[in-house]
């Protein structure tokens, strides 16, 4: 039986991995090993490991790594602590392969540990571009540490090959988060209201905003501009989720909590919605506002407009329903107005999501079962002499 370890260090990443983990768990030829770390183990970010347990998974290893600091120095030290913890955890688990999704610093810590321990890595969502965050460099670094690659579009598959990865080990499976659209029933608006303990009686915005880690931009100032922009739409309610544990992320949390406390009937601040409530909140939202990758990748599949603020996601392929704007009040309010008016549909075009149809998990499981595993690989030249 092949032992497949899956790493998760953040709520959003877990939501994307959920159905892959379920499919691995159900396969008689595979043994799922779950390695949990990062924000999942932090009370500050909602202790979301409890949700993983509630979903019926066994957590084989927990690795504490986050310092209570969101400075660059604190993030770098957290990465080092993670390497130490992952070394012990992966030695105990001894997986045949480890699955890592995305581009966060927690993922970099476990990827470099697995590489040094000679554990082959399967990387999901490589080849993408996010010019406004250091996640961009982390993603490409993990690509070079990995053996198998599962990309979300054909363009991204080509970019991974351009990075020197052999075409036979790079597969375009589409965005794994879209699997939930066909497998996860969403809640009605009434059920969502009851679950969140807030009456959603008006149209609402779903807001997630993360610091722009590579820009000369103060996260508090930028987030305040967003809050001021939302105040221009008092007839809309607001659901705000917490930011990630990136540089400056913790500075935003008191601001969103204070904003919600001033008008609790209109605004709900919540550390994590969980996958089912998040997808349900997207489905019923008037617009998704912020700079999360989900607004680019998953939200268009619901036909819901996205207001994408600033440069954090700059470079990603995007559907027509994604309205880009600058981090200024005039630009944000203009984009929100366009979103709720439906003016982005003026041409009458059907919204086409470039990230697939929601069948990634089955393709990945099949590849993990049948792949010839080897930690050794050679650089693939596009135009060999």
C-alpha cells in the first residue's frame, strides 16, 4: 500500500484539498497521512484543525511553527522552526510521497524538508504568477523541489515545463478547488444565516483581504481604504474573513473586528468560514471583494463577480467577471458599483472560467497511484542542443 502524506497549513488550502483527501481516504490501495501545521494550530486564526477532525480525518502529525509575529523576521524564524518540526514528523511518517499545494511559507518549509529526506513531492497549482506577493517566488521554488506537478491550466503547465520539469511529470488537471462545485452541496441563504448567527436580509459582500507582501504598501492603510469604500454601500451587509499569517496580517485583525463591532447587524467578522459555509457564502453574495486567489479561481464558477484589489494576484489568468482595481477608494468603489450593476456583462458573453470543470481530484489520485516515484530528476531543456 502506497503511503501518501498530505500537508495543510492554512484554512483556504485545506478547503481546496478536502475532496482529494476524501478520495485518498476512500481508496483501498492508498494510505492517507495528514500533516497539519501553521494557522490550523493557532487560536488567533480559529484553531481550524478542529474542523479537520470534525470532517472525519485523522491528523497523523501536528507541527507547531508560527511565532506570534508577522514581521519578515518572524516569518523567516517560523519557517526555520517548521523545518525542525517537519524533520521529526516526516521521519516518523515515512511516506512514499507528500502532496503540497500552493505557495505559502509553511509549504516551503515542508517542501525543503521532504526534499532533503528524499521524499518525492507532488505539487499542486504550480506555474502561476502572483506578482504582488513573495508567494510567487515560493511557488516556483517548490516547483523545483517537486517531482510530480498538477497545474490548473495548460498555460501554467507550459510554464512549469519552462522551469525545467519533464513534460511526462506535469499534468493539467484544472483547479482542484472546483471539485467542490460538483461534490459539495451548498447551504440555502436561510441555512447560512442560521449557521453564522446573523440575519442576511440584504445583499452582502464577502470580503477577504491579505497584505501585499512585495509592494511598498502599508497593510493598515490599504485595509482602511477598503473599509471606507465598503461604507459607501450601507445597503449591503458585509462578511469579512481573517487574513493569512503573512507580513502585516495580524495588524488587520483588530481593524476588522472593530469595524464589525460598530455595526454587528450589518457586518460579521469571522476567522474562518470553513469550506461549506465559504462556498455557500460565495453563491449567495452580491460580490466577492478583496485580493484572495479564490476570487480569481473559484468564484467565477458561481457566476458571482469579483472585485480584485491591487497587485497581489497580478499575473493570474482571470474570467471576465473579475474586475481589477487599484487600492484607492475611488477605484474600489467604481469596481464595486460595476460589479453590483452587472456592467461587466455588457457584451452579453457567458462567463467562462479558465480553470477547468471540477475533476482534478480523481486525476490526481490516479496519478499518485500509478506514478513511478523517484527523487532523482534531470533538468528538461526546451531546446536541447
